[in-house]
């Protein structure tokens, strides 16, 4: 059973009544490192919190369509007992119609997504993962750095950053404050 809920669109502040699960997609560049990790981490936390959500991840690029997540992402997920079950896919302009919230991993992803967005309503769905981190006010860090091509420690650091940000996103959904369009100019 799905209940109706009011969803505030991030930038416009408009509320719409919606039934069914909130649909969220996590987006990075290639969809093999950050976004599948964010999807898996958030899925576990959302399930534990009892959230009614549908979750996917995608990349803005097409290089890794159909591929498993990067070995570094899979290895770190295994070490934390987080299930990662994903094949790479590309986010397209039409995907804005499928999702309520589009969570970008960094400012470059935000820029790419805003370029893809067919209208203001679509642009208003874009948020940045780092804005949900509990220490964002202190650190100002909004971007989740891409670990691709880096040692395993970079994948560990990515998970260390994603886990509290995912918890912050869970809390934001629970209290109805999923808001605040991502800034493109802030590249921290």
C-alpha cells in the first residue's frame, strides 16, 4: 500500500501530492564507482529506515553501459557487508520524467545533468550528494571525488563520505526537506 505524500520540488518550493514510492537516481560520470556505491549504501539505509523508495543509479557517460561496478567499489562494499547488484546505465534527458530526485556526485555531474534537463521542473530535481552530509556546514565539501584510476584507499574514502551523506538523505526524506538545488559553481 502506498500513501499520498507532499513532495517539495527542490528549487521551486512547489508541493505536489504524489502517491507511491519516491523515485531516486544517483548519478556520476561512468556509473561504475560512485553512483552504484551511493545506490547500494542508500538502499541499505532506506530499507532499515522503512522508507518507501525506488532507487537506481546511472552515469552521464556511456562508456560502462552493461558493466558491473568497478572492482574497487565491489571490494569496498564487500568489506562493509553492503550488497552491490548493478549494471551500468546512462542517464538521459527522458529519465527526468522517471525520478523525483536526481542526486549528482559532483559539480561536473550537476552541470551535465542541468544541460540534459528539458525544463525547469527537471532542473529542480537535481541535488548534490554532499549537501546531505552532516558536516557540510563546517567543511563546505559538496563533491564526492571520483576514485576511478586511484588506489583502493580512494574507494574506502568514497564510502566513508557516502555513508553519512546517505544517512543525511534518509533524514531529509523523513522530515520532508529534500530541497536545495545543487550549485554548479562550487567545486569543492
